[in-house]
């Protein structure tokens, strides 16, 4: 698997959620439902603050 996981902080509610940076589906915040990541065919568009990058092994 190539790609990393990133922890994203929702700017609406402050929830931190870990998502795959090359997600193939839209990822919504588990708390408020705001879109956190949108697939683009490569790296996802992430419109909220990335708090941490967790490298895949």
C-alpha cells in the first residue's frame, strides 16, 4: 500500500479523525458530518487542518 494516513481536525466541531490520504470515497466527520476529504483520483483534497501524518508501513 502506498500512501499515508493523516489525522485531520474538523474546523466545525474540533473532532480529530484519521483518514487515508488517497481515499477513494468522500470522508465525513463522524461527529458533525462535515466533509473532511474528497477523492481526486490521487491524493484526496483535504480542506481542514492536518494535525499529524502517520506513515504506512
